[in-house]
């Protein structure tokens, strides 16, 4: 089977689990607003990486489904909040009106809060308590102020002397931490040893950097229809990105270098790591 087949299989597994997710006890409005964004499509990269990470570390993909759902819930929450008028003020996401456009700002904030919290409910369904606790620590650290939220804070208060180092750190937190955590969560679900988890962290960190560089490139070269969001905002809003700082060619080189480093982190592992290797290459060529 090719990587595309496995990507499709893992994506379908993640989507089926998200579709069936019960949101027990939540009011109907809340369920509607959370499901609107959670089930709006997208590549499911983070959910897929959790399943692929689990298989890479010798587990069964289904063992990582609670982690796969959890990381997609955190991702959906971050997109809802990022699109709010107080943040990026976007009206289009995944080809659909953004959550606050449909449900109003207050319900969108609450839908994001609900998804973030539910991610940890999902992790608490992992049968082995020590693996569940390790997953909770991993996702909390990657999503919170030391990770994704911290990256968003840095992005919003960009200092006037921000340069390459600031950019790398901001993007590592804002985008990289959750991508890295997705791989790591999957490996934890497989009961991976510390060397495997270290490799997963390194792979995920470089994949996250490559993914963000490609995102910056697509903001200039991409097509709004395939991307499902407004493009060209980085230049219009004077944002610091790999493209605005170094130019398009250097951003492409950077994405290639980071992809190669991600693949290198898996050197010496067997065929179980092929999916992660090929997914890194696939993300380099993505058009959305
Ligand atoms: C609001 C706490 C908070 C955090 C926001 C993730 C984030 C931080 C903001 C989203 C804006 C952005 C462009 C982030 C860079 C990461 C990124 C490229 C997100 C989009 O991820 P994809 O391409 O989306 O995987 P799909 O729709 O495919 O899931």
C-alpha cells in the first residue's frame, strides 16, 4: 500500500471517531458550534500523525484514537479563536464561514473553550492510567503558554526588532508544538521507550518547521479555493514570515532542509517509520 492509502485510512479513522464523539452533557448549541468547526474537513494532519506515531512505535493505530481526537480538538479550538475579531478577524476557514460568523462571537469563544477542555476528557479515556497521564502532560504543555498559546502571544506582540531567531521561536511554539505533540502522543499510546519518543519529538519539531514554511509559501503562491481561507494576508498585514523575511526561494530551501532533518530523525528505524517519512515528503508538496 502507498503512503496516500495509509494517509487516507488514518484520516478516515480519525474522522469517524470525531464524528461519533459524544460530547456528553453539553447543551445542544454548544455541540452544534463545536461540531461545526471540528467536522469542517481539513487535512487532519495532527490526528493522522498521532495514529502514524503509534504504529511507528510498534502499536496499533486504533490505540491512539483518543489522542488523535484530542489533538484535532485542540487544533479546531485554536483555529476558532485565531479567526475571532480580536485576533485575525477572518470570515473564511476550510472553505466555510468562520465559527463566530455563524454562531456569534460569544458562542465561538465558548465552542473553542469546550473543544480545548474536551480534548483532555478524550485523553482520560486511554485505558492505561500512566499512559493517559503522560498524554495529558504532553498535550497540556504543547497547547498552553509554553507552547501554542505562547506562540500566539508572541505573534500578537511582535517587537519592532523581531528577526530570524524570534520568528523561529514564535513559529516553533505556535505551529510546531502541536504537530510535535501529535507524533509524541501517538508514540506514548504505543508505550514507546525514551529513545523512540526522543526521535518522535525531533521528527515532529522539524516537520512543524517545514509545515509552517510551506504555509508561508502558500500564502503567496497558493490558491484561495484549495486553501479554503483568505491568502496574501502576511504581506498585506506586514507579518514576519519565512517568505517576507528571507524571500520565496530561501523559504523553499528552508522547508526542504527541515523536511530532510525530520526524515533524518527516523534514521535506523524500520518500515514501521515509513509512513512518517513519507508524510514529511507529502507535506512538502501540499497545495492546501
Ligand atoms: C488562538 C490559542 C490560539 C492559537 C492560535 C494555530 C494558531 C494559533 C493559529 C492558526 C493560524 C495559523 C495560520 C497558524 C499556523 C498553523 C497552521 C498552518 C494552521 C492551519 O493548519 P492546517 O493547514 O489546517 O493543518 P487544516 O484545515 O488542514 O486542519
